[in-house]
């Protein structure tokens, strides 16, 4: 859901008592928790490095505290307004997955990324937060693939929204939360909450070599927070068997998103092809005349830069079409390169 709010199905489930509303710490498989604690702790170094690269600051992240919880318990720990970024797993371990942070933390990250103080959490800032989470999830998927050998793991495109905590889309039943402490170099204390739905956490923990096996009926041997569906089946505690799932190579767009995108399809943007750049003193510039040769920073045959609204998005090679110059796209710039360009 693009606005980070509860769906009607989730609201109905809560009203019907589908979630654990006891308010206390939720129970679940301790094996699942231990498995995710070990894995997430092993990714902290990469997380710190990625955040440092994207923000240009020296960011440090402590190993997370991983625990089973429920919606009511988590809401008590959250500030009144939160920035939630949904990044559900679409393949491999399909199910709910999201990140939450306080408004101040989101502003600090967006300010560092955009090199701008007193930033507002507008659409651009939300895009930056979504890009940050995309890099975090991408790093996690790489680590999961290395550890499990499962090459089908994929995530939906992260979408960030700033919402009151009461409307944050959290799983209706018991789920795993990981709480990270961040040092962004600003002297403030920051937290990042990562949420794994019960199906995701159980399937992921078992694939990592831990976790409680499921019975033939689908229940977990270690607690009440069994997967609600979407996990891999395990008959009699034996080998996990599931059909092969390949990630969708094309971005998945909901009908609502298609309608929103359709509103701006006829908006024109300036596209520029840049052959190269150089720096000259005012003296050199004033001395230029007809026939002056200006040497650029590009080598002969090197790809040219393709910019949209002065932001680098791709690279290509110059071609001639009916006596007109054109450019053939040879490379789409990766998200991390786009973030470097913002810096």
C-alpha cells in the first residue's frame, strides 16, 4: 500500500480480534527469533557502510534487538508520527516487510542525502527515504542469497509515507521486530524499526538453518505466531519443498499507482546529452575566439551522459540519424550512482 496506512482487510481483522490485543510481549518461535538475530547482526557492518556512502556522514549502526511482538506493544514504543516504508518480499520469502523511523530520523537522513538543512518531509524527501530503504533491502537480499542459495528472493519497490502511528500498516498477528540504534553523527539518538511478518520470519529463519519446523497442518512447533500463509511448507519436519519462484523482471504497479502515474504522463521534462565538461579560468574564457579548441574531460569513444532535469539517469553513445545527432542508451545509472550524484 503506497500510503503506509492499514488496508480494509487489516482493519476488519483487528476489529474481529484477529490480532493479539493483549498488550504484552507477543510469543513465537524462539528458534525463529534467534535465527533472524544472528543473520541481521551479521549485516550491520554492510548497513553502516551503505548509509555512510549514501549520506556522506560517518554512520554507525549497533546490532539490532530482535523480538516477537504485536501491534499494540509496538505502537507503545513508536513516536506519534512515523515514516513507514513498505518493502514487502515478493518472492523467495513472500510476505510483509517494512521499516519505520521517527520523523526526526527521516528528516536527518533526507537532509544528509540532499545536503540541505531544515528539510521538510515532502514527496522528494519520501523518495530519498524509499531509495535508502531500497539499498538496505538490496544488501539484505544479497546476504540472504549467499547464505541460503535461494536466488529467487525479491522485494517490491519500497514506498515511504509519513503517517500517524495508529494508521501504520503492521501485521495483524504476532510478528518479529528488529530495533537498530543509529548514530548519524548529529549527536542525537535515532532508532530504526524493521518488521517481518510471521510468514516471512518463519520461512527465512528455516532457510537460514534455524527456526522451528512446521507441522503438516502448518502450525509452528515453538509458539503461536505461525505463518499466516506464503511460507514454504514442511511436512513432518523434513526437507522444505516449494515450487520454484522467479522474481518479476518488470516493476509491479498497482491499478491505483497506474492511475496516479497516468496523471503526469504528458508532462514534459528537459533531457540533455552532455558530451563532457571542463573548468576554465575567467582569463582563458575571455581569450577564446573562433577556432579555439576546448579539451573536455571525456576520452574519445567514452559514453556520454544523459540527464533529465540536470540529474544523471543514463549513459549512451552518439549516433547519426538522417544527418541529425542522436544518442543510443547503453547503460541505465544505478540507484547508488544517482545518490552519489545528489551528493
